[in-house]
């Protein structure tokens, strides 16, 4: 196996493969930095190229776009409070307040290094732990996935924001939005009101852009540019001390990388959950948790490291079992199958150069972020701060509208985006956290479908949810989170 890995490394060092990784990483950063565009769209459009390209050249482009876009999404999240990709939602919590404090350069550099570290750890995990980690996913059934979804929903609702009641209401609103459309088990329409558009449910990207991108644009339009941004305070010299970043964040990177890798091997979980769980873990262990959301660099480091650590690890079930962990993993499987390669355990022996070469490409494109990420963000994209709001507001709205329209080519998506934008704006005004809504949209249907599957399998025996060992472990973690928050609430009451 070690010899096969070394041989694959020599193969991907060919000039054409190196060029594909460089182009893919640059394109990924650009795609992530433009709200409305996402790596799934870019890779799907690029997939036909795999017919004529060498497999490793095509896979190098995919690896670059994947890792580059995960960091690229942090750029507008930090500068404008607009997540360039869904996984960058948690980055807005502290990244944007840092920019408002004149620490935008530090935030971008922290995001760059954190993404690179998370992606590197994830690639190493894929390279060394793929077979044993893949075996773990076989032990997860519908009951375990149900508790994973409940744990994600509850922890986000409890830990994000200062009001538990508002957090739970936001999560329930997200679940309601996620249940619109055709029921995956029965095929019945739910909450569609005989509207053809709603049969497929609300498109996730449209909902995310509406909730997270439109409100800050409206807030920007309300304020004078001089009050909203002060370009003179955009200092990048603070971010140049790499050793200081390592000393400050190595503990956060370690925990977030582990969380991201573990979430990545669970099919369907995704970088959104990894980023939010990493952020919450950093906040829970912080000496001053109240500083999170006010511009704490540790929050940016945790979120970006967590969402990037999900990247390569999501390929573990895809390459070893043929079960894609997310949409990009599914596209990678499609690229492999186009060339007659069958994902599964035999892939590592029959096509070792290609599978190990792709793993090396995921690792090298993560390392490229150290060089390309900070340079592009601070010298190119950060200049957006110097645009007056009279130009920035309409330009951003046009770019968002183009991005939303290109998702499905449907003008109704634009109205839905604006509708959710107004909802997000009103919820912001009432201090409702938006992160639980997003997790509700993502995890609500997952919890419901797995709950019903479990009940069908057990013939309505409720004890199945509490007797399986993995389920019991997740329940214990859930009780710890709820208990710790109840204890904090009790201490605040007693102290008051």
C-alpha cells in the first residue's frame, strides 16, 4: 500500500496534473467568493470534460475547486457577512464583526490557514484511515442518523445566540421549511398548496442566499458608507505572523479537524454541520464564551477548519463503499465511473494510481491555500471594502441574482430569495439566530425520514431508539450539552 502511494505521488507530479490543481484551486477560490455560485455547480458543469481529459487531470480540477471554494466562501462571509458557500455560515458569526473592528486582514488570514489545516488533516485521514473509518459508517442505521440529526439541531439551537427560546423557535421554523415538498417515503405532497414550484421543496441554495445574503445588503443600504466601512482600518499587517497563528489556534484546529473528519464520514451530514459543531465546541470551551459573535478570531478558526476537514473525509465512504458522503462525492463517483472505474474496496488495488493520486491532489490543493488564499483575499477581494455602498449594494444584488438564477434557470427563485431575505431581515431585527433555521432545513428532513424508517423496521417499537450502543452514546452527548446549558442558566439566575 505504501509503495502504491509513493508511485501515485510521482504520477500526479506531472506538469499537466500540477497545472490542473493550480487552476482548480484558483477557480475554487473565485467560485466560493461569489455569492450564489457553489462548487457543486462548477464541478457538475466541468464533469463532461472528464470524457476527453486524463482521469487525474479532471480529478485535480475537482480537488482544487472543492478545497478552494471552501476557503473562498469565507471571503464574502468575513467582508460582507454574506456566506459565499453554505459551509461559510458559521464564519460570518465572528468574521464580519472582526472586519467591522478593523481586523479584516487577520480574519482572512485566520480563515486561510484554518481551511488549509482542516483540508490537510482531512486528506491525511482519507489516505491513512479510509478502510477502518468506512467500517464505522456500516454500524450507523436509521436510529443513529436520527439521533445525529437531533443532536445537531439541539446543540445549535441551544448554543447559538443568547436566547434559548428564540433558538428553538428558529430551529422549528427551519424544520417546517425543510418539510415542504414531496415526502420521500410515501410520495405524498406536503405544504405545497397545489403549487408546482413547491413540489420539489425550497431550493437550499436559494434559501441560504435569501436568509444570509439579502439582510446584510439591506442593512448596508440603510447606513452611510463611512459608518458602515472604514477602509483605512482594514489592516493586513497583523495577519503576517504565521507562528503566532499556530500558537493561538493549534488547540482549536485539533478539535475542529477531528469534528470535521468524523462528520465527513457520515453520508449526508456535510460541511455545514461540521462548521457549526466546531464553532459551538470552541465556544463551549472558551474562557470568555460571551466574546463569540463579537469578533473572536477563534470562532473563525474553528468554523473554517471544521468545514474544510469535512472535504476529503466525505470521500471515505464514497471511495471504499460507493456511498457518497455529499453531492461533490457523488460527482467524483460519476467521474470515476465515466472512466470505467468501480468505487469500492477493489478500487484501491485495481486503480491504485488514480485513487491514491486523487487523495494526494486533495492534500496538495489544501497546501496551495497557504500560498494562494491569503494573497488573493487580501490583495484582490478585500478591495471590495473600498467601494462606496452606493456601488456595492446594487453590484452585490446583481451578482446574487445572477447566481441564484443560474442554479435552476427559474425566475421564481429570485422572488423566493427576496422573500426569505425579508424574513431574515426581520428575524435579525428581533435578534433571532439564523443558524438554527439553516440546520432545521438541512437536518429536519433527515431526522424525520430516519425516525419513520426506524419505526417501520422495528414495527413501532420505541425501545429501538434507546437500546443500540451508538444511539446511547449520542444521547449521552446530547444530555451533556443540555445539562451544561441548564447549569449555566441556573448559575446566572442565582448570580442575578
